[in-house]
């Protein structure tokens, strides 16, 4: 009878010990999650800011001609320009890796230049980075709607071109590096037409530099 009581008492002690171990594990997990939450609240990254400083336009014209046979050919835009983009990391404790960045020009949501790659860059705390990519678009076909919009802009004396940046970013805190996040930047730039605006589709004079200083929208 006494042997049975001792065995039952030993089972209760083991059960109590397992409950205490399980309770300690649960408390440790909750504590670790709380610490991670506090770190995230304190160090959560703020998305970078971008500014378009200037744009140098070497060529911007639209071809809209018909051959003698009256066979329709597409309207085309030719563009050559260099832009200066300024990126700022506003975080005090977080660095930013920029990867696979590409910048291109668009008009009315239609891409009118090839995408130009920007070298991978690491940006430290509160740092600034300047990029000056060239953008090229040779005889890019555009729709009749785009032609009509350009003619309206020509009458107004300026055209708005959007400089767009697509790529990936990573956050760095100490030796820890996050996974990749998509970044999309949109910078509007107004370009004035040069020459006679009544003689066909406007053409920007070669190598005209526009000081833009325009803030860009950034989505991460």
C-alpha cells in the first residue's frame, strides 16, 4: 500500500515540475516577443525621401507625319535627358540598401524612355545620396490620345514628364539585415517648350537645364 502511495506522489511531483517548466517557457516566449515588439516600435524604419533637383533635356520631340500613300504610321516620341535625384535616409539607427533600382521617364502613364539602372547603394544613418542617370527614348510609339495631350500641353507651353524609380530596399540595424521590400518613386517634372509653339508639335531646344527642386512620392 505504501509503495503505491509513493509512486502516485512521484507522478504528482513530475507533473508539477513539467507545469513549472512549461510556465517558464511560456513566460520567456512572451518576454522575447515583447522585446522584439519594443525594438520594432523604437527602430521601425521610416521610408526614404526623394527629390528631383534638376533635369537637363537634350531632345524632346514628337514625330507625327504621314507618308504619301496615306498609310498610317505610329506617332513617336524621342527623348534624351539627364536627371539629378537626391535620396535621403531619415532614420537615426537604420541603414538602407538600395538594390535593382531602375529609373525611366513616362508621360500620361506611358513609358517613353528605356529604364536606366542605378548601381546598388548602401545609405547610412541620415545620409544623402545623389544619382544623375541619363534617360534615352528613340522613336517610342505613342497612341493618338498621347499625341492629342501633347498638343494641348504644347499650347500651354509646358509638358509634365514623370520620372519613376522602381527597385528593392533592405533595412539594416546593426548586423541584422531585413528581407527585400519593393520601393516605387514618382517625381513630376515640368519641361517648357522652346521655339514656335504654333509650328507643329513642340521641340525642346538642345541641352536646356531646368532647376526643378520637386519632392517625389515614395511607396515602400
